[in-house]
C-alpha cells in the first residue's frame, strides 16, 4: 500500500502517515523558519523509518464502513468544509482507495446519503 506524509490539524497539528496512525506532532514553542524547516526534515526522516501498524486506517474502514464514512466526514466538517463538500471528498477518497470494488463504492454512496439525511434532520 502506498503511503504519504500528510499534514493534520485539529487536536494535534503535525505530520502523519496517510496509511496508519503514526503521528509526528509539532513541538511546543516552535518558532522561526529555520526551526520549522528542521521540524519538516526530521518528520520526513522519521516517516521514512516508521513501519505502518498492522491495522491500517483502510482495513479499519473495511470493518465498519458506515462508521468510518461518518468519522471521515466529521473530521472534514471540523476543518471547515460544508457537509455536502465533506461527503463528496470522502466519496472520492473511498473511490480511490477501493478502486474496482463496486460493493464498497455502493456502500459508501449509501452511507453518504444516510449521513446527509441525518445532518438535514439535525441528528448530527
């Protein structure tokens, strides 16, 4: 599985692995461009060295796709996306992740409709 170094924001800002739960949070009191560049280089090095955990975020998503879909959409909404845009982004991600698995794509679309319905009713 291809993995990427991604930037995360929220409870803990910092670099993270796109494939597992590995995180490299920003240290407190990080100031100056040189310090930030050093942090970025260190994070990239640590990322290359880490081994992804046995249970990746993708395998966890396969176990309970409905919950995973809702969680992913909620994370995007917390970052400022509208529910409709968040749902579209998660659908695109899942289409990319699951490729030709039509059952997973149909399940994701059903979860998307359910999520938006619950948002409209104020249940989320």
